C-alpha cells in the first residue's frame, strides 16, 4: 500500500491541476484565418473546409463580405468574412450551433468585459498587439448566460 500512495497522490494532483487549468488565451485566429491575411490566402484556406454561399461588395467601405458554410464542424455552422478595399481580412465572425460553445471556450471569462441586459450577453476580450501584429478584439454574443451563438474577431482601433 505504501508504494501506491505516492502514485495515487501524483494522479490526484494531476487531475486537480487539470481541472483548474485555465482555458487557452483568447485566440488571434478563427479556423486558421488571421486578420490581415490576403483575400487569396483566405479563399485557399476556406475552400478546404467550407463552401462559399454568398459574396457581396460594400459600396460605402469599398470592401466585400462573404458567407462560408462549413463542411464538417460539430461546433460551428458558418463563417462570415469581411475584407478591406485592399483585399485584406478585417473581420471574421463564426456562427455556432446552439449549446455547443461556451464563452469560457474562447478565453478566460474573468478577463473579459461582460455586458448583459438579462436576455442578451456579450463577452469582449482585447488581445494586445504582438510584434508586428495589431491589437485585436474578440467579442462573443448570445442569448444564454453560458453558451454563445456567435463570435467575431476584428482589429482594435486603439
């Protein structure tokens, strides 16, 4: 029994530390898409995992917006991409299947700015600039206190 005690203690320690592990830091990418990518690079990536449903030009901003239906993903249904007039990715939104993705799956909720009116919820994380990459905003929205319905990634203005 004495030999088993240290092993059992080690296993319990691993289980407890795993249960307390924080979720990964808020992501700077969605499905392998990073803000600032060229439209061509986004299309190359998206054609492997999704089917383009819609594309429309935005007259005011000079860019374009696209809707991509994901082929096989248990958590997300489709992605919306938005490009600048320079054909660079400036926004990506993922729309998720109901009750599949928690706010805490995206980042540490205590680090987010949370807003609710009791019916709708939003969690907003500011991801600081890294090297040459600009600061990014990750915002998750939903009508459930635990599960989100969509999340977006876009450049911070500050």
